């Protein structure tokens, strides 16, 4: 299923943005390789042609001007930077574009050291508890459909395939970073500041690992979650399961301590 050294899967792109991100990554590496080959070639040429000969004891000319060459030294790097800027700005702007109306909105709340998910349109929530034994949690027996980095003991974010999802990212305490590696994108969650967010369309059903990508304290390594991209029918079924468990309403961002107790009546932690 993997496609060699490239990220992703051979049976389809994971989201509507993964191909764009992969191409930007490959383009940057190809440009760097071309520059490297030219630079190494010129260095080796200079070392070979201008090496000190055995019987030559003269001191080479220490100062020499060549205006066209010096202009080239300035113009070529400037052009390279402008080209890289153009493609990066083009792709990042597309990835972060939130002008389209999403099919559903999910508010993601990072906390030391787990995750809460508010399914805004369905008015239900999922809450996670800190994984105190990461090694014991991430075992092959606990993996979901054999997906590395997943575990039945972790909170799971459900997303319907082929539908535009808008993530609203909040932090309850310190800076966290919402990262689904298979989506090839992550974004910080900064407490007390503006709400970060992005839109994405999952295009491949499957189970993926998620994690925090910002060192956020002692148990940062255990801040893990699962992502299941499923059909709309399975998604609706899961929303009903959350309602049946009494997980109606939305978990507020503020007003909770770090202690993580079992949620009651729309809350995920003991109030401060």
C-alpha cells in the first residue's frame, strides 16, 4: 500500500491537499539537488584547475573584480528565492483557504495530555483521557485495522469521506500542535490567542494516527489519537452512539483543571 519513499498510499490520496503538499516537497528537493550538483561541480572544477602546482611558488592575485560575475552571484540566488516563494505562497494559500462553506465543523481542543473533539453540527462530543502507559497502549493487538500508531485505548476522531471538514483548533492550557501525519499537515493551537483552523476533504477511507507535534510537557509523547475516515452512514451511526452515551452538547475550552475525570453532562474534566 505504501508508495516507496513518497508519503501516502498507492491506492489514492488521503486528502484533497496531500498531492499538492507532496509535489511542493518534491519540487523543493529537486531544486536543492540541482543547486547542489552545480555548486559541487564548480567547487571540484576550481579545486582541480586552480590547485597549487609542485613548482609554482607564486602568490595568486588576491583581489580581482568581474562585475558581470558578481551581478550573477546576486541575481541568480534572488531569482531562486523568488521562485521558491512563489510556489510556496501559492500552495500554502490554497491549503489554508477557508472561504468555502464546510460540510461539517469539528472543534479540536488540546489539553495536557489528550484531546477533546466537539462535533459542532451534530452537537455531540468525544473526550480523551491521558495515556499514562504509551508502550502498553501502542501494541499490535490494540491497533485498529493494523494501522501503526493507533490504539483502541485512544480517543478517535471520525470524519466522513469526501466531505469538507473545517477544524477549529483550541488549547486549554499550553501550546499544542494538531497533527495527522497521513494528512501531511499540522497546525499549532495557541491558548489565549486567535483560533487557528483549516479545511480539508478526506478522500481515502481508513484509519490513521494523530498526535501532538509541539513539546507540551512531561507526557507529550502520550498525547495521541486515532482518525477514522468512514462513509457518511458510518459517521452518522457513530454520532448516534455518542448521543446514546449521553455525550450531547459541546465541551467548553475554559473552566477545567488538568485533572481528567470521566465526563458528565457535557463536560470532560473536573471544574476548577
